[in-house]
C-alpha cells in the first residue's frame, strides 16, 4: 500500500471500523479520524435501551479508548466539525478554522434526526447521540412518573417506548401508518402491536403528528386531525436524513445521501460508509441507503479493501435487529419497494412469527419475531434465490391456517 494521508470524517461506528479495517488490510499511511462530538467514539444501539434505562453508564458504550486508537496510529480530532470540502485541492475546512489536507477521504458522517415544529421546546427530544440519551434520561426523572409520548414506531421509537415502560412510565406510541412495522408482514405487525399493548403502551396508528405543542415546555403533540396527545416528555423518532449539508457545494453528487458506485466510491479517492452512503446495489439493481449497525460495519470493511486493493465491491444483504420486552425482531433484505407482504405465526413462543416481503417477481426481504432458527434459514436462502416458491417450500411446516 502506498504511503499517504487518509482522513475519515465521522468518528462513529462506520468511521472507527474503517480505520480498524484499513490497518488490518495493510494500510501503512497516516490516518486521521475527525468527529464533531467531544466523546470518544461510542456505540449507538445501547442508547435507546440500556443507557436510557440506567442499566449502563454512557461511558461504557465506547467502541475504542484513546490508547487503542493510538496503537492503531490514528490521529484523533474530536469536537471538530467538517464544514467545507475543497475536492480539487484535496482539503477540508473545519469549524475551528483549520485546513486538513488529505490524499484519500472517507465520509462517515451518519445522519441527523428529523424534527417537527416545536421540537426545540424543553421536554421535547430526539435520540441520536450520547448527549441526547443523557438529556432524555434526565428529562424522564425531572417530574414524578412523567407521561411520555413517542412519535414514530420504527425500531428506535419502539425501543424507546419499551425502555420507558420498563421504567414504569405511562407511554403513548404514535404511528402515522395504519399498522406498526407494516412493512414486515401482517403477522409480525399485529403481534408486535399487541406485544406493546400487553406491556402497557397505548398504541395509536393512522394519525400523523404535525407539531410539538406547549409554551414554556413541551406539553404534547398536535395530530393532523386536530387532536392533541398530552405528555410531559415528547420523543421524536420520525426518521433521519443523511448528514451531507457540508458537502452541498463540493462537487460530490448528493441525492438522499452521498451517491456512490458499487465500491462505495463517491469520487476519485473519496469513499462513503454507513448511514450517509447511497450506493449502487447490483443485487437489487438500484441505489439504496441503509441506516443499520451491521451495514456500517460491512461497508467499513468494503471501503478499507477498496482503498488498499482498488477491487472491492459492496454486495451484502442488509440486516437489522431489535430487542424489546425480551423479544427479538430480525430483518434481512430490502423492504422499500415491496408490494407484497405475507406472514405466518410459527411454532414456538406466542410471539413467534415470520414474514416474506417482495414484489410479484421476487422475495426481497424476510423478517422474523422470536423465530431465530427459521430466520437464519430464510436469510441464507435470500442469498441464493428470490423465488417465492422456494421460500414457501422452506416454511412448508406451516399450515394454511397460520397464513395471513
């Protein structure tokens, strides 16, 4: 590997795994890891679960300590935000007025939460960073038994709702779609909603939140039908957008993320990894962007191999999981363009179910709730074929009465 200076912008999971993978693959050049947070790089999944419940201290989520990164030969620049990229000059400029030159660049800046009007009121929260988790945890203890309204019932929103219920709080979960997790099939959707209701969450589907309401602090959420759902703490989990604003005049192609080829290259000697990358998937024949832990890790490996060898491509099947109330939801594949969703209850715990998601021509995604062995079989099958008949044969132990 030629000696050069490689800068990674973004000191979260994708950024840390990139520098680790570069060293494993023989990169012997100078490495700089630049991040806008002052904390050492940390893991995000525990924030909505163990950290929010108070079972784990925020500092325990660190991915690597300073000594580990020093041994890797990484120059850390924390609490410094990239503000402008001068691609022809191979330089980036930071909010500290510094200019950082590079030979190779990896952008791993992740995403930022979407918000609503009124989201700046005290008592209104998003949950993306470690400081977000600390502030939300503090807000939950400022009044006795606060009423919590969680807006958005994707993985993050459901995890926050489950954590708040575990703390014994009154929780309302709002979802604009007609069902919770509707994209994972009807069996999983219905069981998942019942799982939350059985644990004391008030689940409301079919109404869209349009604003956080309150005067001196948040007092609830205004819905599109004019109703107001009252709460002392409001948590917005309505999705995120890629953190690319600093690249808008850089010459890098932006379209719901940094547009990359199959090798995660955005430009000559510029790669992207993690939530911010929207890459060409030859497997699915489309550009796609994935906001999950496993994707960040796998893309970091691809980027490192491509930097070192110039011959790597990213072709993995996206995978995600979520743990709530002792149940595990797992999903693999792509769900965005699906038009068919089938579901089955399967032998096992009462919550066990699987789902197949796809189009008339193919299965594009599989999901399972408390059915890990079956999920692993279907996930492996997804790597081999997309044929509906093959998948239905794989679950032939189910009776027609289990189908939804």
